[in-house]
C-alpha cells in the first residue's frame, strides 16, 4: 500500500467540548459579568453618597467614581479572561 492511501494520524484533532465544559464556561463568564456590574454599582453608590455629603454643581463625585470603577471592572474582566484562557490550555 502506498503512503498516499494511508490516513494521516500525525495531526492531533482537538476533541469537542462536552456539554459540562460548555456549561462551566457559561457559568464562569456569567459570574464575571455579575462581578463587573457589582463593581460598577459600588463605584456609583460611593459617588452618589459623596455628592449628597459634599454637594457640587455637576455631581462630579458620581461621575468620576462611576467612570473609575467602570475602568477598574474592565481591567478585572480582561485579567479574568486571560487567566481563564491560560487555564483552558
């Protein structure tokens, strides 16, 4: 039999993810989304409370704390996704 007719078993095929692995991924990323929303809510709450205590014309505490915590939550999500992708390998 010639080399051309034999199947090539040298390349490795990635096995399909099982249903359990897919559900674990969905649960992991759903948890990350919930944590992201919680981080943003905490920042907004702090800003609102500071604006109530130290009133200003444009509610700057709420604006800056919300923006800062949005940036922090994005950094958090990116770090968690990178860590998750390293765990999957």
